[in-house]
C-alpha cells in the first residue's frame, strides 16, 4: 500500500513539472510574441484599411515604435468605400490612451524585408482630442511588400547586368585592351612614363641645386633680397601716397583738387545746359535753325564751286586744269628765277646811273 502511494506521488510530481513547464513556455511565447501582460487593462480602437495582407491575429500594435497592444481581430466590412474594406480591431493598454489622439495615424508596417507585419500608430499632439474607446483611428497605406519585392528583383537584375558588364571590362583590361588596359599592361607606355618621371626628377634636382633661372630664383638669396627691396620700395610709395606726398598723393588726398574737379564738373554741366538752351555762340550754333540753314547753304555753295573747279570752269578751274596755262606759268616762273639770279650776280648790268650836268 505504501509503494502504491509512492508511485502516485512520483506521477503527480511529473505531472506538475510538465504543467509548470508548459505554463512557463506559454508565458514565454506570449511575451516573445509582443503581447502586453495578462493583467493589463486594455481598450479597443478600430482602424480601416484597403487590405490587411500579411497581418495576423495577435500581431503587435506599436505606438511610436513601442509595443502597446495587439491586433484583436480583423474582418471584411460591407462598406463600398475601398479605404474601409478591412476593419481591424486593436486592443491597446489603457495607460497609453492619452497618447492616441485625433491626429494620430495608423499604418500597417513590416519588420524588415521579409518580417512580420504589425500596426504602428503615431503619437498625437497635446492640442488634439483623445480618441474615445471604440473610436476610429485615421489610417494610411503602408509599404506594399509585393511591390518592394518586385522592385528588389528589378534591382537584382540590373545589378546582375552591371556585374556582367564589369566582368567584361575587367577581362578587357586584363587583356590589355582599351586605354586603361594599355595604361596598365603596355610596356612602351610604362617606359615613357618612367622616362618622364626621371626627367621630372632631374628637373627637381637641378632646381634644388640652383641651376637654371627658376633654380636661381628659388635658391639664391640675391634674387630674394632684390624682390624684398622692391616690395619695400612699393610699400614706401604706397605710404607716401596715403600721406598725401608727391603728385599722386596730392591727387588722391588733396581736398582742394577735389573741389576744383567738382567746380569744373559743375561748370561743365552749366555749359552743357546753356548749349542745350541755345545760349551763347555755341548754343546758337547747336540749336539755331537759321544758322544751320545758312551754314548748310554755304557748304552747298562751296560744293558747287569745287565742282566747277574740278570741271575746269572759271579762272580757278582753268588754273587747276588747263595744262597750257600751267606750262606758261611754270615758264614765267623759271624766267623770273633766272632773271633774279643774274641780277644778284651783276646788278650793274641792269642798273645804270647817268648824271647830266646842265
């Protein structure tokens, strides 16, 4: 009889151990699944979506990324509005009731690319009203996982094509084709670049040793001293100008010169105004229509006279165009020149003084 009791107690201990283990496992699964405690007081809210793909019962409800409840149930509605096709009932802890307000937005999100779906609610602003129990939360569509996967497939295809092209480019480069391939594998190009490098090294050595014009400019102190002295003289010149010394300094700093220039500009402005108003000789010359007409007539007459002269009309015209008259005048001038020459040599020949005594 004692043995029978001992066997029953062993069985009881095994049963209790299994029951406690199953209870602990259930509680662990419950918390791992994101459930908010057994004894937490909750209230219900409703959210309407176009579809609830990927969402399951018991899915986590987050408020600003923090788990605050779970999806109680979801069902298809009878509404004709496509935005109210699916009704989702949310069980949320009452301690977050004050955080969900009329401007809060609920959306179905996905944890990672292939993770589980959950409902995320944005936190409301303090100035908005709290959504009452059983009320409706505004919603917006979340990212479509199917579209994301399709876009990912397109990206993978493009990456595969780019990878193939890069492989072809790498093969051409390794074969010495193209500019980069020749740059890497062409021995002649390497030799030329090596020679250019040696030349540059030789130039640098010559510069460091003070050879050539640039080398002397870099290494010799004489050039530096001359340049420094030139800069000192320029600084002295600038100081003199700033202090009003010399012609340039007076030109810049002398107020009398400025006043004279200002007076000259004022007089010039007055002169231009007088000319525009027709005052004075220059003003009348510019603005008097009668004077303009007379000058125009005079110019016309001069054009007529010069035209007649060019045509050989009149005395001056004949004088300028008649070759016979020109030759006669030239011969007369030559005879007069000969006479004057002989007269200067022997004036007695042409001057005779006779005295008569009565």
